[in-house]
């Protein structure tokens, strides 16, 4: 159990999760596009195109997740602090590196890095949740007995 909390393990988990999520998202996106026309020397063109999209999205998500967590863990170990700044720096580096490379411009790198840094900081400051704990417990069933008729 101790090996699961190492920065390397967290980075590997983030990359694997990104790969899985990106592959699923690639499948969804591939279903939105028209199936390409049948080509003469290509067997199963729809399947090949779908697999390429799954691979592309999976690799992108894996790179963003791995780079984000890796940089966040590195910054945390150097600063000796756990706060929103670590995630913001990780988000900026991941966004600027991956999406800047895809956009092939400094402007897109700065924009993508800034967006991911801002999103990470907001989520870290907000406590990573969209629900407010009001102390009530909710069950998928009723805890009280129904009155007899």
C-alpha cells in the first residue's frame, strides 16, 4: 500500500486513467463523424478510423494527465507545500506542452496552459467538489417504515 502514494505511482495512475478516458472519448467522437467511404485497398475503413481516433484521444489524455500529476508532484516536493499553486503550475505545464505542441504556436500554448492552470486552481480552492456537505445522509431507499393501512 505504501508504494501507491509515491509520486511515480500517482503519475502512472493519472496517465493510465487519462488513456482509458481518452480512448472512451475517442470512441464517442468517432461515432459522431460520418463513416468514411470505402477505399479500394483499405479493409474496414470505419474501424480503422475509429481506432485511430481512440488512440489519438487516449494518447493526448494520457499525456495531459501524466504530465499534470508529474509536475504537480515535483513542484510539491520542491516547495514542501500542498496548495493550489502546485496544481496550477502542473496545469499550465501540461496545457502549454501538449496543446501548444498541437496548436504549433506560442499563443495557443499560453492560452491552453492558462486555461488548465485556472481550472486546476479553481477546483483546488473549491475543494474538488460541487456538492456542499450539509450533514444529511441520503439513502437509495427509505429508512422509515410505512404505516400499516
